[in-house]
C-alpha cells in the first residue's frame, strides 16, 4: 500500500538508480544569494542553482543540441537561467507577476549592452542625489519631508494598505523620487532591470521584514527604518547587476545558436493547452509545498509599488490561480473530493478531516479541503506533463513533506504515485535535505517540542515519460 511506502523513508527508490541521494546539491535558495544573476532578487522560497546544475548534468548533458527546459513554477528564474547558461531553450510559467518580472528580466538581461546600463546607472545616481539632497537635512532638523522640493510626481499606490506605515515619511519621499527617475529611462529592458532592482531592495528600507513571512519590524522586536540611504542601496544593487551582466553576456555569446527564453505569467496547470505535445525534454521545478506559505501576501508591496496590482481583488484572482490554492480560500467550502481514485490518499485526507471538529473550518475539515485541492492540482500538473514531455523526457520535482493537524503527509511519495496514475514512470525519490522549521507544522509534535516522531524533509521526485 502507498501508506506503507510513504512512511518508510530511509531509502525510497522504486528502481535501481546509479545516482545516490547525495549527488544532488542542497536545494535551498540560500545558496543563490552569492551567485551571479541569481542574487539579483531575494526570494523566500525556491531552490539553488547548484541543484539545477546537477539535474541538468545528470539528465541532458549528453544531448547538447535542441534541448528545451521547462519550469512550470518558475519563481524568480533559477531553472531558466541555468538552462540558458548551457545553451538550452527555456520556458517558464509563473503566476505571481513580480516573480514573473524577475524571471523575464533575468532571461533577457544578456541582450542589454553593459555600457548602456552603466550610463543609466550613473545618470540615475546623479539625478537621485540631486532630488533627494534636502531630505536628509530635513530629517536631521526634524522638518516635514513633504515640504522639501522638488516634489516627486509618483504617488504611493492607492490600493496598497498596511497595518503600520510601510515606509517612514523620509524614506517614502526618497522612494518616490527614485521611481520617477526609473520611469524616465527610455530603454524598456533597462527600465525593467531598474524596476527589478527597486523591488529587490524595498523591504530592506521599509518598516517590514521577513521573519520568514512578511510582517512589521515592530512585531519582530525591531526598530522602524526612519531614514535610509535609498539611493545608495538601490545604486549598489544596480552596480551588482551590471557586474553580473558583463559575465552573463560572455556566457551566452559563446553559443553559435543563441538560446531562447519564454516566460508566461499564467497558471501552469493548463500548460498542455499552451505548449505543443512532446515539446519538452526536461522539467526541473519546485511547486508550492503543502504548507500554506502565502507567496502572494509576501510580495504584496512589490505588486502594488511596481504597478503589478491595483486593488485587493487583483490578489484574490492570483490566489485562486495559485497551485494548491490556499487554506484561507477553501476552508469554508463544502467537503471537496479528489478528482481521481487513490484510496491511500483518501485515507490520509480523512484522517486530517476528523481532527479537532470543534474548531470548525479552523480544524481538520478546512485543512482536509486544502490538502484535497493541493493533490487535485498535483494530478492536473502530471496530466499536463504527460502531454508536453517528449518520450523518455524527465521531470525533476523538489517537494517537502508536510505536517497538517498532526498528520505527517509524505507529499513526495504521494506525488510520485500520482505521476504513475497519469502515465509517467516513477524512477526514484531521493531525500536531499532535512529541516525542522516551516509553516507546514500545524499542531505537530515538532511544534509541541517533541520532534522524535516527526521530521520535515525535502526530496527530489524523478518521473520519466515512457
């Protein structure tokens, strides 16, 4: 039975595989913070460039020509950039507009002439210093920054709300001046690079921080950012991008045939309707985990300040398009059923549903709906992959288990079996990282201080189309 398999995690490998679990590098995104191009945007979730490099080396290194790489949950573009660096054509789907912007900028930045970017940076620095010069003096004297001239043309996004002021008054004034100058940049690609750099630093100069979810600095016991060198911080990020861009162009220029990239800001569950049959050689991805981590809420400031969302209802649209939905969007629904037959999974979901009935939607029933929606989407993505993968094509999924209402859900094993239901072959499940923290810990022994019976981990699930 699947339940028995799922709880035996020391070695999970349905068929012999010459690659040991240690052959994949740590997938944690933390590694990317020092890597060229990948370091442009901090990201709470995602995986490392090293992990992607290992997967590409393992599965496509012998086929150098005409390789297409797909990431259905592209995030900020780790898989896509690593594919381009090897001369492969890449396609990414990403429902979050800010992450899609990051992927698109990273995948096209090598087309920008470095000297043009450098000239833009120098112009930005000069203009920004001139327009914000009086703000530091006003702050030092305790004067009202809104009385400083010149006044910025940009305004804070009308639809954006936060429990405490997102920026302190002096910082906000500097931010608005910087946005004015960025929007004056005539070249669209360079303007997008500058907007991405702006998005990369706004939390740093705001009264919010990631703990790991986005929350006010005050709630985390930190002082508000009353003043900051916004121009200097943004300029430093732009210069970092410039340094990386010079190397990035050289990497791409060595290919006789320049690799192509396509980033689609859409729900990937229906990628089979947008891509031809047997179009993809390899998929390397990490979908949202079954842990209710709210990616959209953690990028709300970016979406509004970059004009990627105008009002709260825009976020609702993105939430409903998200893989697995969110607990908040399905907890009050009538009991949701699986769209496919898997008795062992049905048993697990029912064991969640009967937990804490006195809590209503906050108890097991609401979380059972969330788990059901998640695995329905797992089934849908596997059906889509069965359509777009070439014969012998590979899909590498990084997934973590979850603990919901005290029930340990081995998502990797369940996903592998769902893949087989959809006509894919499960080649192996490789444990690659163990951890003890995360939003997936709901009423678990770990949270209650007794970790001996439960652990959180991540695995690489390898599926192949026959």
